[in-house]
C-alpha cells in the first residue's frame, strides 16, 4: 500500500493489523510531496475547477455542486497518466 507520510500509520492498532496481514507492505510518499498523491491532486482539481468558481449559500448547495462535478467527470473519465519517468520524479524529491 502506498500511503502518505502521516503519523497515524504508526498507531499500535495499525501495527497490530499489519502483523496479522503480512501480505501488505507499506510504502510512504516523501514528506512535502502531496503532488505525488493522486487523491490530493484530485481534490486540488475539484477545488480549482468547481469550488473556487462557485457561490454557495448552504452546505447542501456545496455538496450538490461537488456531486454534479463528480458526475460530469465520470461521464468522460480518463486514467491519470504520469508524464515523467520515475527517475525524474525522485531526482526532484532529493
């Protein structure tokens, strides 16, 4: 599993679960590298393209806008494709 570099993954209950499930190996993204986390990239996109451009008078309107954006994106979904080689990404991290 690839995870962000968050301290919650070191919690005793997480460690106990991992001991019972040895087929899972944890790999952490480097600190300050949110651009490598595809979930964070997606949240950045929805923020830039829908939330910041809107005016919402209630939480329900905000939720509706987010759900509408997700439906729109899912109609013509495309996989994310990295455009750089691993070596280029790792070089920038160091």
